[in-house]
C-alpha cells in the first residue's frame, strides 16, 4: 500500500503542485478512495495542507460491517490467497472478479446464462459494460496488506494503521469531504460507507446516497430519468444521525447527482475561473507522454 501511496497519490500531488501551485480537489473511487483517505490522514498528521477538498465514491473507511464480502474474507481465506499470489506474483483478475460475481449471481451469472446461451439473446456491449469487464490484477504485497491490515484488521478506522512507521487517524482530516454511496452497492454497502461520519472531524461533511449500484450509480450522467438521490451536509457542530434515520428523513431528489457535486465543488473553489494549461509543463520537467487514454490501457 505504501508504494501506491508514494508513487501514486503523492507523486500525482507533487506534479500538480509544481504545475498549478494551488490547493487541490481530490477524488478517490472504491479502493482508491480508501487509499486517498489514508493519504490525507498522513498528510494532515505531517502538516501537509495541499488538499482543498476530498470526494469519495463508494469508498469504505471502516470495514467492521463490510457486507457480504465478509463471507469470503477470513484468516484462512487470506492465507489461501497469499499462497496463490506467492506462486503467481499477483491475484489474477478472473480469480478476483469471481467473488464479486457470486455476490450478485442472479444478475452477473445466471441471467447471462439464460439470455446468452439458452435464449441466444446476447446483450450488446455498451461503454459501462466494457469498462466493467476490464478487470485489474492485484499485486501480491499490496493485496495482502490491504486484506490483512485494512479489511480484516480494520486498522484504518481504529487508528492503528501506520504510514512511515507512525499511526494515522482519519479524525485529523479537516478539509471538506463529499461522500457518495449507492443504494444497491454489493462491493461497498452504503451503510458501511456512511460510517465515515463517525470517523472524521472535517469542517464540512456532505453525504450523498444515489440509486444504482457500485458502477452504474457512480457513472450516472444527467439524462437518466429514473435516477434519484438524497443529499445532506453537516458541520462540526451538528450531531451525528444514524444511517436509518438519515435515510428516512433526507428528501429524495430526482435525476443525476452529478450537478449537485459540481455545485459543491464550485462552492469550494475560487470565483475566478482559470483555463487549464496545455498538457504537461516542460519547463519544470513534466513532458506529455501520449494522448489519452495512454498506452498502458492496451497492455494485456
């Protein structure tokens, strides 16, 4: 995990700071959100105040009630996975995705068997389905540390997780936080995501619950008439509201949640809009490499 924090999140922050020396809006999705949270906690501990806001998409910070995935993750299962990863060097994407498919076997396994094979009604591949099918391998050391220390040990939520040999606390994070959870999420159940309200002492905390699942609920651009969401913010002075009460009392709004997030970002940004610079900053050693999406996405 430390390599992904240093060479991923921190390296990106260093590059952005060198090019645009302003405080930074940050976003993390799923495990990326967990990684962003522990990075922000370490930065707060060390007096690094480069973050302007944090946005977390379907990201858990407390794994005490992590949902149905707990059925697959215990000490013996982690030991089995470690033996497998030791031989391969990683957890193969197909091996990992199988566990998530079992959580929604009716939708992700049996319905496809019926439609694709028995009825011969193969569903056309859309952009979201193609993206979802592009699974990622998990490196041995990173995946083992994540499962043992964060998922099973829940060290991030309890203040026992260490960065550079010293413990970090999520409560040290003071920047405004915008958290998005999805109602039908089988990977990061929304009540588990909601637990961040018990962990942070941020100057402003906004929680948004949207319809849909782990992928379609997040990639939910305006124009979907059946989409809806609930949103409420709280400051440091407000009292904690349990998730069930929050769900019952928070008004539901129709449409995509994206405009609400955009308005929140605008509220926490400078009024003067500055056009983005051209790609890279050669004067400071940052050269464009390739046009988006880059060459790594084509590697197999």
